[in-house]
């Protein structure tokens, strides 16, 4: 059973076609990147899978269950969490408090969270486990507004992981980072367990080829190519459209 299956997905805005009959499969445990030039349809595809946009036609399945049209909170109950290009953090709270609040959603509202919080040691284990996964335990008492940008991005991944997702959608996880911050993010993501499937939208090709098992290339709303890192590197159409290389004449 595939983790994500996208069948003939299309999205139109009036006469403009953002996606046209896109098909995509992501296997359990796979790290798949979606790349393409600006306007290729990456963000549209990502937002439809996450439940934040409705498709014009086509369907999405998560572990065999049809999720087309479900809201983001319903997608969360199917084991799917996401990050955003811009941080969605409570910057006046501490790192610990941000993760604590993220854990609240897993207990289906305040009553469940309060019951869980009454068992302090169990709640603290949840928080510590997440912070250790993203290598932020040593700054758990720091106020988020005082964190470096790279650490804030890692914290956003922590909030997504707090829901114990089966699928993690990462939207430009290294955008705006310094080389050192990018390296720290890649190192952290590479250590996440393989039972978490990842779908990544990313512009940095070094990041893509470092972390992705498989790559889907979009162009003008359509799938241009799909394959392993080596297959995508060798694909002349991808080189011509995305990487600026000239295609050899037959």
C-alpha cells in the first residue's frame, strides 16, 4: 500500500491550469522531493495533498484511504503533518512551551490534554523525545524570538513531529538558511526514523540530491519526469527545463 497516491489531479483557476492530470506515488518510508521552476505547480500540489486547497478534479489517497477534500485537521488524523515556508511559531513562548502546545492537539482538545498533563512525567517524555529528535533539547528554555533562524525552522519540524505523523510534508525546509544551518537541518532530517515518510518541496538542488530517494519534476503543472536521483540527473528534458542545460539533438 502506498503512503500517498495522487490520481489525475488537476487544479484550474479560471482559464489558468495550475496542475494538469498529475499522478504521483510515495511509498512508505520514502523520501521524495518535488522540484520544478517557479510556477511549475509545486505549492499547489503540496497544498492540495495537505488539505488546504481543493482540486478541480482527481483524487488523493493516504495509505489507501481517499482523503480528497478533507480539511487539514482531518488530514492530521490520517497521520499527515506539514511545515510551511514561513514559520508558524509562538515567538513569545519558549521552545518547550511551543512543543507542549503542539502535543495538545494529539489529545483531541483541552480535556484530553489536561488529563495527559496530570501525568507530568509522561507529558515531559513526549516533549523531550520530540526535542531530542530535532536536536533542540539543550535550548528548550529559550524564548523562540531569540533563536537563530535555522533553530526556528528546526522547531517548526518539531511541532509537526509532535503529532507523531506517519507522513511529513516539508515545504522549503532550508529556505533562507545559511550553509551551516542547511547542513544542520539535513543532518537532523536524515536521522528521523524511516517509518516517517517524507514529501519535500525544495529549490536547493544540493539539498534535494542529498536527502531524496526519488524525485518528481513538475513543469507548467505537469509531471515532466519521475525517478531516482541518478535518473533525474541524467534526464535531458529536466536539464533543459530546470537546470539550464541544452538538450542534445537526436
